[in-house]
């Protein structure tokens, strides 16, 4: 058994006619400290796969086990807690809250139980330093460049020391130089934190920075 096991994952979306099969028999296994890029053209099901891995979407059939736990067996709010503590998400368009500072944005995932603890604030500052934004800690997203915003999103994704980092086109909106910087940063932090990282992308440049690559074709991981 690996730290992450995905077995025969199938995802269909209902339509007025035949259901649309987006994933079929997708299998993968990953261990702590490993990273994987999944490449596929637009519409091939990359985001759907990532959402199933992140327990944001339930698969039609098949299973996901993270540290031996199948999240789809959990009821809310245990599922929300599992997602919050075990999984870090990075999206193409950062999803930062415009009215909050860099520090506050990084702390958002810790606020479910009320005010951020001193420990969380220390960890947020450590991560903001790690992504090179200490001098911007009080800035709002609108006062940052696109690459800087994505660095904040990377720091935020790591706040709970997640076991699994999921990145959906993390460099999709960035120019080549910034894309390379974010790719490198993600991989460095993932290795430092001994997390698993799965990124879906159509960028070969990004995929080539990863230790392993798979393609998503016709709903199958090859
Ligand atoms: N909620 C939904 N209901 C019905 N069909 C959906 C739904 N979500 C996605 N799809 C369809 O599933 C297919 C895969 O979508 P998905 O977003 O996973 O692809 P993708 O590889 O991430 O694409 P892109 O690179 O363009 O973001 C597409 O044909 C899409 O139209």
C-alpha cells in the first residue's frame, strides 16, 4: 500500500443522453516526498481527476485512499476536516481574498475554529519567507504581481503541512520566467515538507520539471 492509492477511478457526468465518461480506470500510487505531473489536452478530465483526488467531487466508482483513509466514506463535517488538514490546493487563478493581506490570506485555512493561533501565525510567516514575500506581507492581492499572487497561494496551500498537494495549472496564467520560478518553488517546498505533489497541466515545460509524468488520454492515465 502506498501513501496515496487511486484504484480504478471512474467519473461520469449525467447528460440528457448517454452519461459523459470523463475518467475510466484511472490508477495511480504515490508516496511521501514524490511528485507527479499529469499532462492532457483541454477537456481530457485533468481538473475532474484532481477534484476527485482532493475529495471535492465523488467518483462514480473506484477508490482513493490517502494514508489508508477513503475520504468518500466520511460524512461531512469529517470530510471537510480531512480535506482541510490533509490536502493543499493550488489553482490557476490563486483564489486569494482581495480584502485580506498576504499574511491573512495564508492564514485563511486555519480560521475555521476562530482566530489564528500564534503557532499558525509563525508557520504562515515561515512559509511567506519561503516564497520570498516577507517584504510584501501586509500587501493585498491587488498590490502584487501575478507571480507574487501565485506564491501566496503556494504558501497558503502548505499552512497545514498537507500530505497531498494538488495543483491545477499552477503556472497557467504566468509568463515563462514566472512559471519556471513557481514550478521550482512548488517542487522545492514539496520536497522540504516531504509532501506528495500532483500537478495537472498542459505545459510540457512545467511537466518536465517533475520526477514523474503521466498522460491523461481518453479518460485513462497512461
Ligand atoms: N459538472 C460537470 N457536468 C458535466 N460535464 C462536466 C462537468 N465538469 C466537467 N465536465 C466535462 O468533463 C470533461 C472534462 O473536464 P475537465 O474540466 O476535467 O477537463 P480539463 O482536462 O481540466 O480541461 P481544461 O484543461 O480545459 O481545464 C469536459 O468535457 C467537461 O465539459
